């Protein structure tokens, strides 16, 4: 079996694999620019200037990640916006169904949503060629602002314990919607699915493996909610 780290026909010279990689990068790029846009909207709900600046910094980091993906797609000879466009409906649907009602829900969505997405892409990255894997993992590097969100949520719960129950329910809703969208994307994109399940020339996950992947995503979400002081 050829290694994905070798420049063989089993990697980028394979048109199905290349299409799957383009779908993944388009999905990731649209997710980054969408997150940037949503964080900018959330900043309008910030209770003070300090919090507004923290959210703006998170949005800036997301845009920086988008730029890396955009530039890589251009280097591959692709129009990044054409590659991203098929995923517009996916993200619009997710954001429409998970629109935060206040500042705290926006913070939980930013923290939980970013973490879930990062976990999902890291799982897929394990089955990519070395260059694409490095790009994906670099894009998923932390924004460095998670402590800010954790402190803000825990402080709000200390001031009013009822907040914890409401945000815990919100976190469960976010998890359900995110997993639903992820499963839908994998099911709808044949080339991306092929990257996951593999083929004759490159390894992948079987159906049981995909099931275990979603179990790991759920467990990581529970650990993330615990950091916020919320029950998953």
C-alpha cells in the first residue's frame, strides 16, 4: 500500500482524491470566513469594550486561517471562491438554526463550534497527504482566546446559577446541529467520503471507524463543556 506522504498516483494525481481534498479545503475555508463574520456580529452584543476587543481578535485569527487556505487553493490552480461556494448553504443553514439570543450563547457557540469543527477536521487530516495535512492542522491552530471564553462563562454561572442550565441546553443543541451538518456533508460529497473511507491505493476508515469517529467527537465535546462548567 502506497503512503499518502509519497508523491504517487494514489495522492494528488488521483482525480477523485484531489476532488476530495478540494472539497475539504473549500469546506474549511468557508467555515473560517463564516466564523469570522459571525464573530464580528457577536462583537456587537459584547457588554463592554474589553470583551468587544477579545471577540474582534478571535475574528481576526479566523480570517488569518482563511487567507492560508485561500492562498493554497490559488497555488493549486483553483478559484478559491468557486471551491467554497458549494458549502454556503451548509453554513447558512447551521447558523440560521443556531442563532444565539444573547452574548453568552454567542460565546458558547464560538467556543464549542470552533472546537467541534477542529476535532472533525483533525480526524479527516489523518487520512490526507503530508502537505494537505500540515495545512489543515496549521489552520486549526488555536486562536489563543479560549481562556477568555471559559472565564466569561464560568463567571456568569457564578453570578447566576440558572445561566448554567440554559447554556448547557444550548450546548447540546449546538452539538446536535453540528453533528447533523457534518454527517450530511460527508454523505453528500462522494469524493470527500472517498478520502475518509479510502480505496485500493490509500487507507481510510470503514463504516465502524466512522462511527467511532463521531463517538470521539461527542466525547471531546463533553470535555469542552466541562471546561465551561456546563453539563453535556
